[in-house]
């Protein structure tokens, strides 16, 4: 099905054509007509499936520039907030539809000014609640609510915040919720707050026939050298390297740059400006390798990934599947490479028990030892408590809403 087959105003179809959209993805084909009918919808789809356009386009079709704030989108992270708002801007700016980004870590004053004229607000739950408390956001004209990456948002401890926000919205609002999994929390919110929702499930877009999976059993001291060798000899387009911790992500990215490889790190411990800078370089294809943690990468829609490298082996089959699902999309070839050291064997056994795909064990290549720079103080390893990139709710620093 093509975009031109949709019952969407011609001005949006023209913009879609200018942006290079032609064929609908499965989630777009199934969701857009349902949203246009005015129904609540729950879409089970991964990042990278085209789900953002699946709600942006039909919603903007019903938005008018001079009628106040009509759309609220909640996202779990600032990075996803920026990405989603950019799609709204791509389709709406030329038509006078104003989109505001609302997230923590930056001054609230410019946001207050933007909110006075915004038709669409994309934000994180904590900062949206802040504006509700300050009475600087008005939901009187609100028609649409979107919960994006809902399962991740609830995993991060935001479910009470989200439900509080929903209680402040009009009772007749149309709601769309998108989630990679239908967890108990997602089901709870669906049951409590959505009206007879249509549940749409789409298959993963990874083509197993196009995905080559390899595992190298190596000595711990050879891991970085093997990674450098593979990046130089496998000639990836865009490579995604997964590390277990923020500190390791920084350390690996810095050492790759020292080897002349154009790499950048992204994780939850970086400043807002640094993370946005990495995303901007990624979008403009100024980097060849993105080094990331699982939590930081999951909310990013990263296109054209040809190679995924598990520098640190994930602890479960679920995380392994999330990682390798970044490549071999839309009929393109992809490679997933795991670097297995003696301390990773327990994690690898966990993957083997829960994953039925074909992973080929291969002898590691002969490599020249790549020198490592000394670790900076911020890159020194430390013992973690709880989840990698964030503390659990009510543990350590209190609720997430106070850590914007």
C-alpha cells in the first residue's frame, strides 16, 4: 500500500512525497486508518518499524493551527522526544502547525513561552507534570494523547506519572499507545484509560535470511583489538557497538577514535548537549560507529545499520534480540557479531537457552594488538546496583519525576 492510497489531506501527501515516503510499512498501513476513524489504538511495534509516522500523519490531519494545544505525546527519554518532535515538524511546520519539545535538563522558561502557542507538545512525563503543577500547560483543547515506547516508559518507573497526566486530560480524548511488548503495566493502562482500543501487532521487520550471526570466542585482552580489526576489514556502513555500561561506552568510543575510526558514544550519563550532538552527527552521517548502552539505544530510531557488535554480551535472549534487530531490515543484509570472553559465558548460556536463531561460532582472526589509552577517572569501572542506566523508582534518589 502506498501513501497516496491514504485518505489524508493532499498537502500532507505532498509533504510525504517530498520527504521520500512511498510504500507504507505494516504498522503504518494498519494504524493510520484506525486513528483516522477516531478509535483508540494500541500498536505493538519495535523502534524502526515506522511507528512514529503511523501516528504523526493521521493526527496532524485533524490538527488546526489556530485552535490551541491539540496533541500531547509522552516519551520515556529526551532523545526520543527530540526525534518524535522532528517528525511532527517535518510534516507540520510549513502548514503553520507549531510543535514544542518539553523535557528536563534544560531551562524551563523557553518551554513556557513555546507552550503558549504550541499545537503539538512532545515531552517526558516528569517535565510535563512540572508544567501541569505550574499551570503553564493548558489541556482544554486537547484532542489526542500518544504514549510512545510505553513499555520502556513504565519500566523506568513512570507509570504513576503517566496516569496522573492522563487524569488531567479531557475524558473524551483519543489515545494511541505504542509499545514493543504488551507488559502487565501496558495492559493495566490500556484497561483503565483507553476506550475499546484496537490492538495491532506487527511482526519484526528483521529478515532472518538476511542476517548473519557470528560469535568469536576470544581472550579478554584481545577484545578491543578484534573489534578494531573487524571494523576495518568488514567495511560496515553504520556500525552499532553495544557496551554494558556508560563508562565502557565512553572508553571504547574514545579508543576507537584514537585508532582513526569515526566513533561516538551515547548513554544516559552524558549531558543533554552531548547526547543531542551525537544524535545530530548520526543523522548527518558524520560518524561510522555509534557506541551505546542498551537503554540509551532502545529509544533511538537508527536507520541503515549494517553491523551490530556485542562488545559486551547481553544478559538475556530478549536483550540480544533487541540488539540484533537493529540490522537486516527491509530486505537489506546485516551482520550481528558477538565478542565472547571467558567472563561472558554465563550470559551467552542465557542467550542460548532463550534464542533459537543460528549463531555461528568461529575462530577469531589473527590481529595486531591495538594499544589502549589509559582510562580517565570517569571511565573507571565500578560496581553497579540495579539497572544499568537508571535507578529504580524510589531507590537512591527518589522518584524519576524529581530527576529531570
